[in-house]
C-alpha cells in the first residue's frame, strides 16, 4: 500500500472498509503553505497517512529553513489537515534534531496505528523512527534502528502489527553479504520498540554467489489476516522482479520466487502492491529495456500489472494499465505506477507519463513534460479505463522540464483519496519553479448502486446520453434530462454556497450493478479566479472551461413543475477517462445527478442505446 518516489518511499495505513469507488479528482493545489515564499527551497518525496476520521498528515524532505528556525541542510518537514485533506497547516520540522543538526534527513514514510502516528526515515544513511501521540503536533526523539539503508515501506495491519521494509547494504554483523538486500523490522507496540533486523530475501547470505544481486526498492502489503506479500526488483541484468510471502504476520518469509517468470517472463522496475483484503492481490510495475513482443513500442516504458488470488502462489499473465500502449505509434513513457484498492472491486492506478513528441493523440500537454495519469478498474483489476490526466493543471503548465512526478496515493477507510507529488509547476498561485508538494483530492460521493426514488422524466425517450471514447484526449460526455418531474428550489439547493453535486454512471452487469464513473462539481468552487457556479432563472449554471476541477465543463439545472425540469451536463477532454466500453446493459444503465446537501437526485435509464461500441455510447432514455 506504499508509495515510492525516486529511491525513497511513502506511506500507509489500515486497510479500508469494503466499498466501491469511481475516483473524481479535483483541482491541483499546493499542499505546502509556504510554497509562495520559498522560491529557493526544494520540497520533494512526499508521504501521506490518514486516521480515517478526517485527520491527515503529510511529510516530505526539504532544505527550507522555516524562516531561519532550522538549518539549511535537508530535514523532514510535515503538515497536518483536520478537515479531511482540504486545507493544510503551516509546515513544521518532524525530526526534532532539525534546529541543531547539519546532516541529511530524508526518504520519510508515514503510518497511523490507533491514535499513534509513526514516521520512518534516513538520518546520515541510517534508519530511524519517531512517534506522535498528539496528531502530529509533537514527535519523539528519533530512534536509531542501528542499520544503514533507506526505508521503502511502512505498513500497519488491522491487527496492529507494523512492518518497516527497506533497502540496505548493511551486512548485519557479517551474517549476510554487503550487496543490497531487502530488510525489515517488525513492531507490535505501535513502533515503541522494534524487533532486530531480518531479511525478506532470505537468500541474502548467498544470493551474490549466483546471477542475482542487489535486491531493493521493496513494497509490501497485508490482508489483515496474517498474510503478507513483498515484491522488489533486482538491479542486475534486465532488472528481474522477485517476490516473497509471509503467513505468520510478518515473522518469517518464504524463499524468494521469480516474480518476472510468474507474470509471463516480463522484467521490470519498482513493483508496487495492494490487496482488497478479500483475496485479490495486484502488482504493478514499469517495464525496463525491451518491452514484451506483444507491445507495439519496443523500448518505451509502460505500466504493467498482474493479479493473484492465491497469495502470490500464481499470477496472471502481465498486461498494460496504460491501454494506449497498444497503439501503433508511441504514447510516451509510462513509469512507476501505484495501485490502490477501495476495499471492493474498484482499483485506482496512478503513474507518471511523459508524452512523446510524435504522439498524435496526446496534444493537450507538452511533449517531454511529465504529468500524472490515472486509470480505474471496476472489475477487480480485469480491465482498465482509458488513461486520463490527474493533475488538472497539466494542460496549462506548458513549462516542460521535470513537471509532475508520481508520489503518493492513499485511499483511507472513510473513502477519501489524496494523491500528493512534487512538481515544478507554478500553477496560478505564484509559487515559483522550485520543487513544491502538490495534491489532488477525491471523495466517494456516488453510492455503489443507484439511489431509489430519484426524479425522472415524465415522458419516455426524452433524455439523452453520449459517451465518446476515441483513443487519446477527445473523450466526450453529454447527458441531458428533459421534461423532468417536479423539482423544487429546495431540491436544487444553492451550489454557489453549500450544495455539492455528483454525476454517477452505473452499468447493470450479469453479476450485479457496477459503478463505472463519478464526476464531482464542488459548491463554491473557483474557476479562472471567479465563481464556477452562477444563478440563472429557476436554477444554476456550472462552468469550468479550463477543466480546473476535473472533467465537467458545464452543468445547467433548472427546477420546475412536472414536465418542466431540465438538466444538461457536458464533460470533455483528457481528464475524462472513459470507462471500459461497450456497456453490458444487463438489462440497462443508469445516469444519476446527486445533490449531496439536499439528498435530491435525478436519473435516466438507458436499456437500448442506438450505439454501444468500444468507442461510442449514444441513445435515448427508456
């Protein structure tokens, strides 16, 4: 469940409660409150954690002196949010030695365990941990674990077993070799104390006698029932991947197995894990060197994945998350995917994409400028939506260079997801071109199945839907409800102030209804520095021409007597991320618009659209 950035990693927390989600990320914003005044400082390698009750912590490494209160060496800074990640506090130094030391503190990872916040990072090349029992306001003196290396992952299981995994060249007193190995510490008292270091790659004492050597950049996950998986890559040859499992809550680990062979002979870098806690495990990674023969572009990195339903004993044949990789022309470099489960059958993948200069289907962002892309699966990782732009400012930054680099994604137990990363994008905030921490937030507003009793049209065949899904950035969504039943002003609420809206799309499947899309429109949102929402005769209009808040460009809703209610919603562009098409329609699909404040909803049912292909859905309502 962790997040790797460069050679350090980020976060984790307890497994979320089972739910379905269709992620709708909002505006890209600076997380660090000092971003506009720290033009010379660099903030990178962010980690996140949540308590599932509205409090979030973010930590990262920075050379910011905090107005001269700490030194100019690299320290670990942190910020907290008590409103579910909407706003963040002024940063403070997490490492209590920041005002006195002059050494490197970095590669921080955060976790939360029943009221205790845990941080792990590297100080002068050695692993340390610290704890906070007051929501991150104060931290204990760093505890040295006595072993060199960089933390890669910190996981707390629902049973309050904490595992810290890291990459190290420490020979553990001559008991293993001095090559890189995958080590771990284990705690059962919320990081107050730790077990001695152990090896996840149990062949650490002899592995450099064979072709494998330098095991590192590990990721781990647990199902909360005592089962753990670990995956990592080997820095030799073609970068093969390895895996191991534990069935005794991380006490001991199996012999490493060849993960690359298990997924069909595909090598790669930086594998990342997650589980839905119900038996499904998913690993994603970046290809390295020559791609598999079944991918048209031989040398550009792509984001691949595989699933296991038997604790990693077997894995499915590797396939791509970035489905544009099957195009006959280059779609750019797709690297370091992070995968997250909602706890049910919904999965989120986030990765960095650098579009190719010759690509004809991604023109909205600069070639060579790294941006964050995402895709979603709503069938437990079997199929994936078309990739879409997550950092909404990517179509306007036009800066080139380092751009936006994949960081950390967390789905918490209350259904809020935050993605954080570092970027040189100035946004419209005047924050400079130094590296700053940015974030975007999504909340599960759509239910797993259509709400009952929604307001519908008084006449058949009057509502329309159109969803275009051509390859690339020309996706289009249009939904209209005409001649709707009676809608009162109280149903519509006041989105200029407090009424949030969500558009939800459901497909009936033979195995049950499936939420396949959510698109949110926040109350009182600002677009181009002005209000996105405005009052019109009988209702309200939403306008976001630059897609600052995601996909929806416009919404118009007008209340009225029976047969007079009207709604029209439009979405377009590279942020849409069309779901997997065609729809199953067994027997129909449902489009709903929800007012999250008043509880009112409006809906259309479509069971026989005129078009239902992989690229076009079009039809009139029942």
